[in-house]
C-alpha cells in the first residue's frame, strides 16, 4: 500500500514541476465479477465488488487524445468451482494498474471520454468464502502453481458535467468493462465442502479462464490550478 501512495505522490510532484493543470478526485466503483471458465461456462459468486480508483493523465491544450495512468484497489469474491448447487468461492484483494488512451468529445458545459487500455491485475487470496445456503463449511486443503499477476485490459466511457464551464468541482460518472486473463494450468485448489447430513465433497478446481467485470463509478474531480497543459487525476 505504501509504495502505491508513494507512486501517486511522485506523479503529483511532477505535475507541479511541469506547471500543468492538476485535477484530483476520489470516488467509489462497484462491479459484478463474472468468471468465464476454461470450459466456457459463465459463473459468478453472487456478490458485488467494492473498489476505490485513482489515476493521473497528461493532457495538452486543445488535444482530443491523451494517455492516462489508472490504479484501482478493492476486494472481490470469485467463484472457484461450478459443481453442485453451491459455488465455492475465494475472497481476493485486487490491485489493477492500467495505461489508457482517451478520446475526448466536448460539449458546451460537459465532456465525454471514450477510453481503452492495457495493464496488469494482481489478485491476492484473503480466504475462502462459501456460497449457497446448503454449505456448512468450505476449506482449502492445498493449492498448486499459484499465480498472482495477470494481464488485463479495459474499455469504457466517462461523462463529466460542467467540466468545460469553468467550475472548480464537477461530477463524473463512468461505465467500465475490464477483462483479466487467468492462466490455464495455474491456481489449482483442492477443496473440501461440508453440507448437512454429514455430506462431504472433495473438489479439484482451478481459477482459470477469463475474468470479466462490468463496473460503474462516480468521481468528483477538483481543479487545483490551470496552465498551458493539464494533469488529470481520476
């Protein structure tokens, strides 16, 4: 966590040195992770993900294309197996780092961003989270070939009200679709599920395939100063 704070602080310092417009914002992001398994079955763990996002970008005056660097931190519950009536799931802390290219569509008092980019997603296991009313207990007996870092990409749109009206504060809302590729042959878990009536089931399952997560977010950017170019934090 400290190194990510240091990284954001470094970019903020650089922005002042470059005498650029700086905008800072903070806002929540809510998603619904879907796992497309290696057998092409779409499953989920029945829980929304909660994320805090931030970012920084460099924007020259009167340009429509500009890059941005985005970071999001949150917690996700991902399905581990799809057999039976209940889905065994794991809780993960997620860190997403994405480099986006943005295209701006401007209006008289607002702005629409269309963006896409690539990056990395880090998933750190924080414990088991059984799903389903019939499951008493789910335990992980062992695991094999665990990976934490995965390639990711995203695409989205963001609408900013009053961005071009000279306001210090303005509202941004956005919709983002993120894709994470989970390696095959990795992240294999050996799981025991206990159900009523002394029913014990043993599963061998892998967290592999494609992780697809639609997200909705809100942000309140604040303009600190304005020069010939701009730095944008979202």
